[in-house]
C-alpha cells in the first residue's frame, strides 16, 4: 500500500508509538539496512536547509538508497512547470519524493498525482519529521510523555502546528504562549481539541512556561517572512527565552529549539549554551527518526509488537481550552 507522510496524522495512532520505538532502537545500534537498496529518492528543496537535508540524505544512504538533490533553479519547477506534471514524470523515474516547500498545498497536490511516496520535509504549515524527532528527544530527557508538560513560546508557526498535531497522539500537556494575532491556525487547534489533546493557550509567556518540563522556541521570522523581521522583533521581544523566564519553569526544565537559532532574539546565548539546552541531542535525533519514518513509508514492520497506550480522551471529546 502506498504511504505518504505529510503530517503526523498520516501515521495511524496504532503505529505511531511503534515508529517512535523503532527510532529509539535505531539510535542505540547506529542502524543500517538494505531497505532502500536499488532505490533512488529525490530531495526537492525550495527552501535552504542544513539539518533536514543532511539528515535525510544520510538516513537514505544508511538504509541502502541513493539520493538526487533538486532545487527549482535546477529544474523546470523553477520555470513554472505545473506540480502535477513534474510529479507524474518523477513517479516514473524514482522511488520517492522528500519535499521541502512553501505552500502545504504543493505537497497535497503531489500526493494526489504521485505513484510513489511523498514525505514532507517542511512546509509553511507543518514540520512533522521535526516534531516526531522532538517527541523522541522529550522521551529521552523527560519524566515520561504522560507526565510531561511542554511550553511553546513564540510564533504559532509550522513547528508549533505539528506539535499541536502530535498532542493528539502523544499524552503530553501542551501550553502555547504567543502574541495576539500570531496564533496557530484555528483549524489545527480545533482538530486537536476535538480529538482530546491537552492544549492550553495564553498570551503571557510567564504563565505559559509555568511548571514546564520542556520550553520550546523557534525563530520569530521564518523563511519567507524576512520583510517582517523588524516588526516581529518588537512584537516578540517579551517572548525571548531567557534564564529569567525559565525561573518559572521546573528547575530541571530542558530547552528545545529546532535550529537554526538567532541568538539574542528568540533565545539568549546563555540559555542556548547552558545546561538546560538539549538542542544538539534534538538535532541528532532528526537522523534516527528520519530512518524510522522512511522505514514506515517503505518497509513492512509489524508495529503490533509495540505497546500502544489507550487513548484517555476518545475522538470527538472536547479537550481543555483556555479562550481569550
């Protein structure tokens, strides 16, 4: 059966914990296999990348495959070839597409016209590979996902939205703090709340990080938002993750950042280089989780051998919500 991975929810709930467990197992043994032997995966990147590009390239090679890297400047996509045309042609040449793009609708169109797997390496709406690896990092460094409180501080961007998606599956509490008007998409929030996710929202970063096990932040202006940089610096200034802000979190609180970081903006140099920071473990885990995701997409793993927690709140039950 053809599988695509555009959001966290593309992996069934019954298999998500197995994918997480496989990433843990792979990390322990520096996993290699021939799963992708003889297969070629195209990496289509409209946006610049370090961690995503290298971790996917290495992960594919560790699984025995080979890669072709392509940007719009190096293809007809940069000359307005319709996405559906390029996708149908690539489906006849290669075995999979890993795509880092702007509009999430580009990925949806690729999925519609593709005869091969499409994996979301980042869109303006979601960053599911990042968040799945972050769940692995929190599992390694936290008290247990069912006892974990995660505080998101900053823009309600694609990373925040995938974190909200993950809260539908994984039993952590999620507290989001962001400036007025910079909230995550209401459709993403509503889906999570109706699914029973434990999500709380506030405009107050101090309230947001209270008793947090993990404080997670990201850049204030993402790629494509450079023209808003100065405006966002003024608006987001109270949301900088500093040692002062972290005094309101748990003493053993850890700090997450998907990188690259703008030191002195969304996070202080002291915090990023301090003992609370686990961003380097977080970055490493991209490699291991990418292997596990690729194995889910291309492999035939029996995920039923991995325990799946019973869902505390069934689909359709309205979870907790703080209204503004």
